[in-house]
């Protein structure tokens, strides 16, 4: 069993890499971001694991920590077994040691929910499960129109609402008793969670993270929002972020926002829409399910802290 450092794209296009990609039970690409550090674990003339990491520049700036993404993550064995776990632990320990030497504080890994082998290998080197996400898809033909409650206005966001929307976004996604994003669930990142979502909303309003932001407003104050990304090249459109002010929850406003957002996506040419949410968000899942959506994926997110014993 040997851990081999790889020389970028040339190695990833080799027949050995292609054989591993073909054998990997949960699919996935062996493509890696520019500048990624890559390793393979070889045994018996075959690669049994392939892993790499690359820096997350935006996240690192927001949290003031050197954060990175752990990808790709491919392996030949389908399920946890002693030998496969030993291989994964050996490879990930070598990768973590090198990333630690380069000053990385944490690596983030997102796995197919069936990939228990990689999950257990990450746990063996100190990884912590911080999120279980689900992805739903919905056909947009024949959906009901949005029913706007009396006294509220449903419209596109307006100049002057930037700060209010940023604060509503930050409060909603970092609320431990409500959505509880992975940044909030990790005590090392919780303090920076509001700033992450303020910036996410700011980037949505400037078109970097969304093509449209719809608002439910009471007078001049937003009480809920939904951010949307158009379909591109026939792919589904996306509901990216949505939230309702705590004081207005329980009145069906999410359903109103969702119906308006899906209508906008359909009018912009999308035939399908998708959303990613946490498995704990049963109200969101019920709302999509009532409209006829189906779950099309699920993923596990791990944080591997490298600066802790």
C-alpha cells in the first residue's frame, strides 16, 4: 500500500485514473480545481483511492481561517470493510498532514449520502459530520399561482432594502433553533455565520449568486424573501435561499414565496426547478412534496479540523 502524490491533470487523465473513475461506486468526477493537491493510494498495481484538496478563498476571508475543500474523493470499494477503511485512513491522514503543513485549518468534504466508506474514513482521521442535505426537483408545468395574504406585497427587491435583507438572511440561516446551517452548527465557525450570509445576500442582490430576489413586504419592511437562479443550457432553475421572518412564520408565507419563485423560473424558461435543503427542514420538504417534487439526491458534509488534537 503506497500513497502517491500526483502531478495534476496529466495524472488524472491516465489510464489508471480512468479505471478508478469507472469503478467508483458512487460516480463523481476526478476533475480537480486549479492548484489542487492530489494523492492516490496504490495497491496491487491499481489505484484504490484518489483524493485532493484546494483552498476556499472566499470562505477563508469571511471566517479569518484557512479553509479548503476536500475533493475529489473517489475509491474502488463500495462499502466499509477493514481493508478499504485502512486504505482510506492512510490516504486521508497523509493528505491532512500535508495540508496542515501548508497552514490549512479545516477541510470541508461533501459526500453522496450512500458513501459510508468515505464518511467512516473521515471520522477515523477526525472528521465531524455537520450537515445532512437533500435535493428535490419539481416539474414547473401547471403549478398554482401565489396567493398573497392581505396587507402584504409580493415584488422584486428594491434599492434601499439591502441591509434589511442581509440581516434577515443572516438571522434566519444561523438560527440554531430553526435552519441551523453547517456554519452555525460548527462551534469554530458559528461566530462568522452571520457575516457569511450577509455577504451571500449582498452577492445575490448584485447578480453574482442569483438572477432574481423576490420579497414579501409589510409596508417598507421585508418579512420574507426567495432568491432564484435561471435555467442554463436546459438544466433546472434553482431556488437558492429563502426565509421568513420569525414573527411571520406559521402563516403559509413560505408557500406564497415558493409559488412566486417557481412561476418566475418558469417564465424565464425553466422546465424544472431544484432546491437543496437540510433533511431536518420538514416544512420545506412537505411544501415541495405537495407540489409533486421528488427527492433526487442527498449528501453528507464533514468538517476536518487540522489544527486540533
